[in-house]
C-alpha cells in the first residue's frame, strides 16, 4: 500500500463500506435514542474497551482468543443498561429471519449483536426510562436502516454531550486507491472537550477533508465563535456538564472491506484509541466508558504484513478523528439553526 491516494468516500459515511446500513431512532421528548448497524453480509469483528466504566454486551466474545468470529449487527444506544435491551430486540428479529450462529443439530440460530451504550439519563424521569422504550426504538431503527443518514443530534447521539458542549453522532469514510474502503461511526458523549481551550477550533479540524467541518481551521473558527464564547450557550443547562460525573462514553465502530483476521481487527481497535485522543481531550478517563469496535467484510484481499497493518490502523484512526469532528460540527450547527 505504498504511495496511496486517499479521498472521502462517496457518502463520507460508514455505509460506504458495502454491506452496512444504519438505522436511527430517538425519543425527542426524552432526548435519548439508538443507532443500529444492520449488516447485510458476514462481518468479522473485534473490540477494545478504552474507558473505565463501559455499559456493554457481548464484548468478551469479540476478544481475539474467543471462538466467535462473525457478528450479525451492532447496537449503539443511549440509556445506559436500559439501552442494552435493544440488543434483545435485534436478536429476536434476526432469529426470525434465520440469521445467526448455527450450533450443530440445532434449528435455532444464535444472532450475535454486540451492544454499547452511553449514559444520557441525568435529567430523565425514572418512570420514563425502561427496557421497553429501547426495544420499541430498536424495531424502528431496524426497519428503517439505510445507506444515507444525517449526523449530529440523531439516534444514539440525540442526548449526547462532549465536555460542556453538545455531542452527537458522527461518521466519515475514505476510499483508498479506488479499491478499499474504511469507514467510522461514533457517538460522542465524552468527559473531555472536542475544542482547543477557549477557541472555536476543533482538535479534529486539523484532519478535515473537503470542508466537512465547515473549513474549521481556515475559517478563523467563525463557525463556532458565537457558540464557544457566548455566555448563554456555555451556561445553558441543556449543554452544561458536571465534569466530575461518571456519565461519559464515546462509542465507535470502524469498518472496512479489507480482509483481516480477528487479531488484526483487535490491533486496529487499539490503534484507533489515538483517533479518539486526537479529537477529544482528555479521553479514556476513569469516568469514560469508551469502546471501539472494528469490523471487516473480508472481501478485499491484500498481503497483511506489519507495515500494511500499521498503515490500515493509522488510516482508520484518522477516519475516526474526522467522524468525531463531523459529529460535533453537525450537532452544534443543528443547535444554532
């Protein structure tokens, strides 16, 4: 992969990787929701838990030494442990479609749906949040999964925060030499800030491609000037955050069509922690529950030596950085508009 040409994917979304659809559903009143990666073909998967307080399901199965290689979908949600119940809804739906891991002599398929959730319940009524809410949202997200989706205050990102600012759902992709694709999707709900202190400059703005963050660096950060320095914005109770809380998580998925084994995927997941740290400061704290999934359709064969694996991991990390910037940019633009 020497002297490669890199451009954003056609949609600049994780769905540029063939076989991936994305469905979003949210409760506008409760400001919580979920995002579902609907996989139309087999994807191998691994994951790395980067933060100290994750809410997750089926993560252990994705470790390199575990038997299970393929998954049937990924659930990203709000709602903490309640949001994880969306995974059970997807399991039921896929089982009816005869999707899942087959065990010898059994007619019952076992769908594998890894799940991760953010905590967005700080101002919610405890009578309003329950597992049934997220199961109902899951039905909608599954049914309406599509190649095209918007960024920002949507799906699992609707109630997300990034430091004292609005977080949300972000995505980005690259095309490599018109042959290979890498995409990322992320829910930014971090303890740390995506902005350089007291400026309108996104840390991720230095990795921007084709003006996807509004020309953040070269626009003298006018896109965010009002938001960053306006007292009303910074003290809006909907945007403020208790920075000593344990309510923070950035959950992300990296996808590619390059053929990679489970250990390779795990190594890339670990490398992609640098993509988080380039976009958010601080990151991976004891109060964060950060998780990075990496999945592959295994369709494009290349020689995977240490050099190529390092290059793929580096490109994946950059793509995650851009996805975070795009998510924050879109979320804040939605507020301002």
